C-alpha cells in the first residue's frame, strides 16, 4: 500500500449513508473509492469503444500491424 494522506471529502449525510451501504464489512473507504474509480474508468473505456464502433472509423489489428511494419 502506498503512503496514506488524510484528506477530507465533504459529502451530504445521504451520500455518506449510500457509501457506507456500498462499503461492506472489512472494506475501507479507500478500497471502496479505488473500486469505484476502476469501475468508472472501465465504463468510460467501454463507452469510448462503443462510440468508435458506431462511427465505423477503425481498421483491423492485422491491417494496423501491416501498416506499422510498412508492408
């Protein structure tokens, strides 16, 4: 685990309650927030991929490799 810095993040009582319900026994708020960040990053990547697929503006990996290698 990296160095721990104490920071305060103001939240409403309603948000605190929801976070606490998500946390579960034995899970730290730090671990919960890390999980939430990872999930959000994955969702953003998924959405970006969907947008690219919808535009149809992409090439196959094989073609990309060929172009990269100059074939």
